[in-house]
C-alpha cells in the first residue's frame, strides 16, 4: 500500500471540500464532495449531481473517478469523501464497486466532515470478495 502523508490527506480534504461547494443536490439537499489522488500525484475532484429523474443521480465518488479517467489517470491511490454531516458519509454500494475497479484493495478511502471527524477504510474493507476485472478472465 502506498503510504499517504498527512499533508497529502489535508490537500485531498481541501479539494473534496471544493467539490462539496459545487454539489448539485436540489432534491436531497445532501451535498457531497470527493477528491482522489492519482498514481502520478495529481488530484481530481467531484461532487454529486442529481437529476429531476432521481434515479439518474451520480454520486460524488463516481464523478470524481470520471474526472480521473478524463485526465488519463486510471490508477488511484487515495480518496476523501467530504460532507457537512455529523455522521460521516461512507461510500454507497454502487460506488464501492466502482472504487474496486481503480484502486488497489489496500488503498485507503477517508470520510471527513466539517467538524474534523475522519474515518478511513481500505477498499477491501469496503467491499470484500469483490467482483473484479480478473473475474472476467475465463481460463
Ligand atoms: N451520495 C454521494 O454523492 N455519495 C455517497 O457516498 C452517498 C450518497 C449522494 C447521492 C445523492 O445525491 C445524495 O447523496 C443523497 O443520497
């Protein structure tokens, strides 16, 4: 696992906060920002984007990953999910599956809020025994 330094976590938290300010969440009013570090050391961010057709909503985590792909970065090393909720926001089930695609199982995902609370999980803790690209390779 790549060790992420404290300074890198705080940069990620700041970017996730930036994402949070851009959230488009007029239906739930639940604003989420996310920021990810790429293998080459860049940071990409995202926010949730809702839709009047509610089911088309895309979470901050998946929009953040889409930004990485657009930037040509497919290997991600850490992510922060930022909300201004007292209870930290963990990634939803759909996002966990998408995280597995682009992060090592040992990579850390942090939930953070405006109160300075933080919790970290490995990707493997979030989705053990995941279905991965390797499962598509038939022998
Ligand atoms: N949401 C995220 O962006 N990430 C999560 O991990 C949890 C949920 C968004 C989706 C929706 O816009 C709002 O939060 C309420 O579910």
